[in-house]
C-alpha cells in the first residue's frame, strides 16, 4: 500500500525535491559546500535557492531581483508537486 501523500502534508518550505545548482545563487561561488535552502518572500511566496554555507547563514536577506524571485517561486511550486501547481484548481497537466 503506497498512497501519494495528501496535499496538506506537503510543506512549502520542503526543499527535498529541489535540484541543487552548481553555484551559490547569492554570491556566485562554485566552491565549498552548497545546499538548497528555501526562503519565504512576504509578497511572492516560498522559493528555493542554492546557497553556500556562508550565504545560507544570512538566510532571508538574499539580494535578488523581483523578476528572478517570481521565476524561482514558480519553479519551486513545480518542485513541490502538483498539489501546489498553478493549475491545482483545474485539470491536472500531468
Ligand atoms: Zn554564497
Ligand atoms: Zn524548489
């Protein structure tokens, strides 16, 4: 028996499905330990960023362009799965 998880149990801050990038999205370094962190923008929503440990320590204060943040929010919704997808009220795309 393996039922898909109910939508309500999906945490928007869950980064376990997010692909890790090759460089820190904040400072651009390709060295050191990189990890996917989620951050929540009060206006836009939750999105994920690949960050080095140094930048991750600053967490919420990543300097990021509005247009980039909007794109990241959309991409992160896809990482979370169909429950949070843009068409969750209509027919499922997949
Ligand atoms: Zn960094
Ligand atoms: Zn993501």
